[in-house]
């Protein structure tokens, strides 16, 4: 990863290979990470500590651990984002199943103002993001506009293809991808960089 923190979005339908890519190819390249693990998909990550309470989180941050926040922890998403904005640097926040947080733009923006702050200014504090979702249409516009690396697995719903058409040229090609195949885009080069099995 570059010195300036990235905003990475990983998009695709359920079972297409998103979690496998993140666990095996993205997380190992990050300096340190905190996973907000809404479906407990990351519980088996080696070299990561499980934070069930705010006290756990603060202890692990103090020593610079990789951290997994499980689905039934006492730590809320906005609370986590506030802590990251106030006192944390050189971490990536990984949000699995982001679409589970997102209801509509107005509600999300008012409820999760601290998250928006990470998106818009986090790179200055070396705070990066990895956002994993089945529904690109449920990503707030300010997030997609700041995304620096985009992995797209199979996407087939028309609403999602329309949302992708704002940032890539041929979103219909995403319908043809098989499981564990993806396109990788960067903002510096908005063309397909690679198509490969993970």
C-alpha cells in the first residue's frame, strides 16, 4: 500500500469471493486493521485480537494490535468511528457487509457523521478504509467519489449496475464474472487492470 491511506471498496453478490480476497490478499498488506465484523466472517483471522467492549478496544489500540469487533460486541459503529477520528492513526477500518448499516442517504449521513469524517479527511491521519458490500447502490455518493481502489466481483441487479455506471465504463461486464473472478480499478487508471481468480 502507498504511504497515503487508501479507500478500498470490494463489491459483489454473496458468495462471489469478496471475503476470501480481503482475508487473504488485502488484510495481509495493511499496516494495522480493525474489522467491524457484522456477520462474524473474520473471527478466524490469525494475529488479531477480539474486542467485545470499549475497554478491550482501547487496550488493543494502545499496543497496536489488529482488532476484530464481532457482531454482538458492545461497540457501536459511530462510537468506533469517533474513537478513530479522535486518537488513532496508521490503521485501516474494515467494514464487512456495509449495506447492513445503510438505510438511506439522509438517515445514514445524520447517524454516522464520524464515518463521513474518516472518508473525507482520514487519509491525513493515515486512516484508511476497506468497505465490503453486496450492494454498490447502497454506498453513499461521498464514499464512492473518494474510493481509490475498487474490486468488483459478480454484480447483476440493475440498480447496482446503474450505480457502477457512474464510475466504470462497462458495468454490464460484471454480470459475466464467475465466482472468485473480479475486476480491479484504480482512480489513477479507470480501466480494467486485471481479471483473475483469487
